[in-house]
C-alpha cells in the first residue's frame, strides 16, 4: 500500500540511531511526554533528531512511514526496532505482532496509527487547518501538496526547492533542471586567507571543525587531511563568516559546537551547531569577538585575539565567554542571552580561557596586557560562577596570556614573548618551562596530552617570525622543534605543491613569516595534531615527524571570473593575483605582476587568445595599480605576460572590456577606481597612449571586492555599472557616455549581463533584476520578478538562460539560492533554484558568476570556488 506524505503519527521507537536535519512546520506539533524526544515537523512517528529526513514522512519511499519503518533510511539495515516477519514494519507497530485492530488494512496497529482524511486532500485531518476543505487557503493547490497549507506566508508542509508553492514530495519537477541535475563541487587552489581556530569533536574520532577570518566554518572527517566548507545557516551577513572562536564540547554525551564571530568587537554573535556542523544556529548577538587583525594597543597583526577556548561550558545551561575588548560574559540560558561579569575595571582584552581542573564553577581567563595603557593583564581566576562571581589575578604569570591547556591538574600557559609557564592551581606552583626555547620565540598556541605531572606531552605553536611547532615529552623540561624538517607544502593525497607556498614560501609552517594561531591534539589519538597558521591548516598523524597542509581547505577571496571563448577559466584572486585553468578547474596556474597582491578586472580578447587583467593593492588605491595582458592563457605551460604601460597608475583598474574598432584596431576600455573611464589602443602589435574618456562617473567606489561589472558586444556598445552612480552606456567604443539607470549599488551588488546578438541588457540592482530591450538606444526596463529582495551576481549562458545569485535575506531564511530563468527574454516569472546542497552548505558570499556551454562557475569571498557542468536545454 502506498502511503502519501505528512500523516499524523504518534509513536516513537527510541532505538533509531540516525542523523537529524533542519526542521520545519508551523502547524500543530504532537508531543509525547514519556519518550526520549519530541515528535514534530513531518509527523511520521520519528523524532526529527533521529529522522533521516524530517521534511519527508517516508524517507525511503517504500510506503511505510518512518516511525513504523524498520529501515527508515532504506539502506538495508534494520535500525528502528525489530521486524520479526520481514514485512518492513517494526514489531512495535505491526498489527501481526501486536494483535490489535487494523481497521484500514494498512498493516499498522490502529493504536499506533489510524489516519483519517475526510476531505481527501492527502493531508491527514489532525494536520489539516480545515479537514472539510481540500484547499484551505484557496490557492489552487490541494492541502497535501501545498507547502504553505494555511496561507500565512510560512512554509509548514515540507520544502519547496523551486518556489512554485508545491512541496517537494508532491512536485514532479522540484529541484530538477531540463537536461540534467546541476551538481556543484568545491574546486580551486588550496590554501590562502587565515584559519583562526580548530577544535576536535570529543565524540567522533578524526572529526575536526575549523573557523577562519573570512571563510566561516568547515570540517574534516579524516584527522584533518581534507576539509570542506560547511556553514549552512550563516550566510546572510558578512560578519558571520568571521569566526574568532570555535569549541566542540561534550554536553551529556552529545557534541555541541559553539562559536563566536565578529570584527574587532563589532557585528558578531554566538553561533552553534548540534548536528556536526551540518547546519548552524544564531544563538545570540549581544556579545562580539574579533576574527581579524587587532587595533592598538593590541598587536596590529598577529597573533590575533582568537582561540578555541573563548567560549566554555560551565554546566547545565551556563556558559562563559571572553570577548575582544569587553571582558567576560555569562549566559544562564544556553547562550540565548548574555550578561557581563563585572569583575574588572577598565578595558579587558581576553585571549584565552580554561575551566578550572579543581572547581567546576571557576574559570581561568587569559588577558593581553603588554602595554602601559591597559589596566588588566595576565591570568585571572573567576570563581563562584553559580552565584556572584569574583575575580583575582594569579601572581607570577606574565602580562600576556595567549593560550591555555589543561592537562590533569596542571595549566600550561602560552605567554607570547614571555614564553611558557606551568601552573598548578592546587598549590599555586608556577614554573617557567620556556628557557630551552630561547627568548626569540613568541608562544602563541598550546595544547597537549595528559600523562603524569612530569611526562605530559605539551605541543606549542609560535609566531612573530618563527611559525614552528615545538613538542615536549616531559612537561616542558626539554623541547624539540618538529617543523625544523619534515614539512611538505604538497597537501595530503597530492604531489603538487600548493600555489600559495610556491609564491610565498615564508608563509609555510616553520617559515619566518608564518604565525601559528591554534594547536589542538586529538582526544582520541595523541599523535594526531592539527594547526591553524598563515594560509593553511596543517596536520600530522605521527607526532610531528611529518607535516602537510590539509587538502580542500579554501578560504580564498576572489574578485571576478571570466570563461574565455576557448573554455579557459580565469579568476582574480587576493593571494595569487590571476589564476588560470584550462581543464575545468582541476589544475591551476598563477600569473601576476611583482609587488601587487590582487588580481581583478578580467577581459578576454574576442577570440580568447589573450586576457587583460588589472592588478592592484587590495587596501590602497594609491600604489601599484597596473594592467597586464596574458598571451595564450590556454597554454598549460606558463603563459606569457606583458604589462601595458599605464600612466593612470597608481589608480586601480577594476573593470575592463576588450573591443575591436571598425578599422581592426583593438581597444581596452577600463573602469578606474576614482579615475573615470580610460582607453588604450593597439595597432600593429603595439599598445599606444592612454586616454581618459570621461570622469563624469567612476569616482571612489563602495567596492571592497575591487570589481566593477562591465559588458559589451565586442564593438561599439559598452555598459558599466558604476556602484556610486548607476549604469552607464557608450555606443561609440567608449568615447562618450550616457547614464541609463541612477541606482547606486554597494559591495557585492550591481551586475550586468548582455546579449549582444539581440541587444538585450540584464541589470542586477540591489533590489531587483531588470531587462532592458533595445539596450543600445533605450533605457526602458522590465522587472523580471526574481524571487528575492537581494539579488547579487548574474550571468547569461550561451543558451540565453539568466542565472541570478541570491544570498539569504535574513536570519529566518538560512538558504542561499541560485535562480535560473530559461527564457528571460519573454518570461518574467518562471525561476528555478538550481543551487544544490553544496552551494547551500557552503553559503558563499558570491562575488561573480560566469557560465559557458560547459561550466557554471561561482567565485566567493572566503569560500573558494564552486563549479558545475552546465546542462544543455
């Protein structure tokens, strides 16, 4: 018998051991007080925490609701009770086993389930807002198939991936794309950015979670050899990508991952995950941390105010947290709100925390106080957390505490330039154990494995000119530098050295410009260590004999992406200038001009044989602005690179179009940050003089990503989206300009896509996507009704389909979307979300999109690159 979705079920079998997923529903929830979990959401008799798919009452589609199904996930293993007669129904529900009544002949005991559906709308009466009306909200969709049954604007009956009002379990075309399913993968160079924190799962061997300065969260399942970005639920605001602290805590046998975000004490919050990082929750926003460089009087660069320990579980519903510059806070309601512990006078910069090994209501707090203006310094003990807290400084600890490790009854304290101390709270014994390290080592991160008082394994990370990992096997009596040899810059599982360390060898572990931010030793294997440092996560599984960077770890910030006529993918990047791939993103080559750090403003020649790109300093528009041309970008060997002499320098060129004049002369039309529009021509193989064609627009840009969207037909017609003033058009090869749309756009807003064959321009403004027909001589627009209030990057593929990226609009809408309209020239309303789980899990702040017949490429700020094969219509 075939069972439809969303039936009323009121029985829970507690032996299931399956992972939970995101929850839904504002319809009535059924609860059973004597069971281990609450039945909600899809009402299939199985609690969401145990349900393979809480949106689907029959996860494996075998006609048996999950709560009655002996094998709810359909993997061939009985994991929900027993099934003595092999009919698929667990014995607790099977009328053949219970001997009860079965009035509807469904094989399930009526005492467990006896569904009724008086109005035959495929939604059981107990869930139906009107059991006598098959279409309660009169929207033309029967209640069983309607994702919003009661018409209140909240999806309460499953999910609706393509936003057509029909829940996915009833929708024949939900999530599908004509010609195939879009499936994205994370690709691109590994490394870059700065990972701040790592934390081992206390209950799952080999599982690690990371937090980074610009790239949010991610995880590894193989002791840190490979990582993936996973931050579903954190993508709607940039500050949520800045992870300053992350701590995986064993709370009564379950792992709770708690993190803190923010930028120099602004814009952050407390986040958490209870499902291994699959999804993230916004717990509270009244405290903030700092995932990036500090302000004076703290060190301007590294080590930063980050540490895995900055949020600690006290017990029950009580947690404590150390902020960037606002002291220590406490929550007594599982992080839903926080109040400041007023035990300090004046500014307090918290760098590390650790729960006391002797008293569950005492926490040790490490402060940075290496400046005369800071009144609070060193290590403090805050006691009586379950009452009225009080604090006292631990005498004998230096003014700076960067990191604390608790091994048995002993605290090992990394004190920056002051070295390392061992502190035993029980007898107040303090020992300086850093003498063998020398005075040039800055102790920035510490962890270890408990043995005995004089045989502890202590692992120390250093910074500020010596990014090494030291180990002591005798509680700090002697030390060995594990990174003096045995460091490979080829990631685990590969033989290819990472581009970032080919270019910046001093950034590698053990190098003079490497700074170690975090060290953590596995609780399951004392020989497995993981380290966060400049541009990479590093791991060892043999106690430091071999070090390699993790594969798959990407927190790179890109600027733009272009796919050339020959299929070459080109991207501008912060750490690698310009990156090129001619094999769909598997292998990459870096190209750049000396003395600059950012590639942007990409423009292929019409035949794809050359590529122009801007190069500039990311933080300064007054130095090193350059323009270069790469010949043969599709050549696997190093392409030839030549700078186009640029008298406009040092202004940054942030947009470029490559066009042909009627006489065959080639021209580069460039958008210049705070410099107007400039052109340079090439005839007989030589680039001539630059001409500033206008300064009517392209003033200083609200453009931290260093890109300006431009489009052309390869000839006379060119469009520029100036983020300060709106959209401009030239129909005479970039020499004169007219404003078409006076709509400013901020960061990651304001994009163009142009169908030169049909003279049709698409414009993504901060609030809508518009179509402009006859764009070379008209400024009339049509609103394409994209189902988002915050459209971002757009692209037009060679089949004429328009792709629009949409980030989550607010905290109540946690999924990103990638909308596509297959006929945008005639259809204003039909959009499909082609974002798969990879996009929705990575939740990237997408900076640019391009699409060819072969590929769709998304580049991000801090999450690397996502590529899918494009599907033919």
